[in-house]
């Protein structure tokens, strides 16, 4: 994990460390803090989000087996120099985290895995629905940054990240680089049963009711969603039931300000190149008025959520790589960062 705190609006977990340059501030704003996902673990998402076992960067596994085996880079020697295992799926290299206990490298890389590098924000992710292990009709492998949400006890410093509790106008900005190497679903399937999508998520927690909701921004999908024009969406998560409010990276999002990057659809079909060349850098700004709009929509699905923006802390932010039906995702994600700006 990398956390750089500049002036206070609440802390994150862990020590400060050098990071890639954050998005530039304008003359009328001040950069308050940046948090970049540098994963220390690849474990079940429930453990990534467990504030007792660790805060900061992690890769979370959902609805498929854990990945305890690590294959170091020097043990990934290909038998065919023209077909590089693991890299052929994601476009990057690194130590491999896998659930597979045996088989050739080419057999192992046909199943879900994650790639990490020491003290690096570059993450490779391959997700295949063949590994889904629960009745929930989807599986995902998601880089995540977890904050503390526990209120301080007597005399402790409050380390929750609550950008709006003191009345200062603060914006949040998500930025990242993504390269899509594998994005496909079973040929001929034109319904919702097989789907693949990659997108950022911010999870907010109401510090009064301890209830959560999700804000998501669509970046990549394997096909247009037939029932959601431009993928603006609001509803409830099929897993835990939290409210979700979504828009996409485009010039006229339903909320927020797209600074760079355009949501895209692709199906790689074994093509050798990345499918989003020239559209890899993404930045999206969320102002207090955007969060109030999102909160009002979320409260239509969960009226127990507080109506006051000042009551909310950031629980975590993650990058969701989810497949359902018969589909695959293989991506490289770099410098996934949440920045806070004060006006």
C-alpha cells in the first residue's frame, strides 16, 4: 500500500512512502491526500476488508478458491518461447498467485490467478468463470485499499477518512491505467448470462447506522449491457444487498466529471494486442454535489442511510473484475489511486 497524507481529513492505515505523482491540483485547490493500491496480500475479500488483519492494499478473491500457491517469476520458464504463460492472459509479468497445486504452467494459467511485484502498484489479474465455487452467479478478483472505519476510543486519534465532516469542500478523484489483454465470453451468447466487466468502486459507510453503499464507474465490458443505456444504473447488490449507484467514463456521466478515459466494449477473441490501445489512462472527479446526488439515489433503495454527507467515511475503494456465465477477463492495472482535494 502507499498512503501519502498531506493535510488532515482523516488517516488511512500504514506508513507513508514515495508514490507516483498524484493528479495535479488546480490553483484553487489543495491536494490533501493520496492512496495507491500496492497489494501486500492476495486473500479472500473478507480478509482484505478485515480491519484487524490489515489495512491498505490487497487483492480480494470472491466466490472462488483462495490462491495460496505462489510461483516466482524465475520458475515461469515457457516451454514455447512464443507463448509466454500468464503474460499471454494479462500482458504483464510478476509472481503468480494461484489456487492450482499442480499441472503445467499452461494448464495453471488457464485458471484464475493474480500477479504482483514487490512494492509495486502494477497488478495482473485473470478471472475465469470456470473457477466459480458458490451459488452466486459471478466471481471476481479485485485490487482493494481498505481504510479504518472504527470510531476512536478515549484519547485515540480518529483515523477514519471522512472528507466532509468539517464542512470543507473536498473532491475525490480516482485515477488508474488499465490494459485489457483478455476480454471474452462464449461465442454466440447475446444475453446477460455471460458477462465480463472491469470498473472502479468506492464503498462509503454511514458512521451513524454503520450501513454501506457502493458508487461505481464503468470502464470496460465485454459487450453493451442490453437493459442499461450507457450503463447508468442504480439498485441493490445481489450479494450483500447494499445500494449501488453507477455511471460510466464518458463526456456526460450521470454524476461526476470525467477528466480522461472513455468506457469501452471489447471482445479480444485471442487477438495478440491489447484491445484498448490509446485509451488506457483514466481519471474521474467526484465533487460534494455529486456525492449528494448519489446518496439521494442510494437512499431510495436503503432509506436507513443518513441523508447527511458529513456522516460518511470511505470504507474502501476497489477495482472490480467480475465475470458471470462463461467469460474471462485478463488485465494489467497500474497506479490505482484515490486522491482528495480541498477547495
